């Protein structure tokens, strides 16, 4: 769940950041994808950490 949420949040943030800088549609897509991928990886590590900490 954190992975999907991280990807969506990162994609929106990256797209808005590229649009604010006056990027073309290809730039906006690239920023959205890269930011989404980074936050999805953060969400993945958070999920693994929480799973290991809460497992008895």
C-alpha cells in the first residue's frame, strides 16, 4: 500500500514540479515517472521495515 501511494504522490509532485519549471509534456512525464519511482522505492523499504518490526 505504501508503494502505490508513494508512486502516486511522487508522480503528482514530479509532474507539478516540471510544469512549474515550464517543461514540455515529455519533460513532465519524465519528472513524474522518476519522482514516482523514487517514492515507490521509499515506500517499499518502509513496507519491508514495518513488516519485519511487527512480525512476532
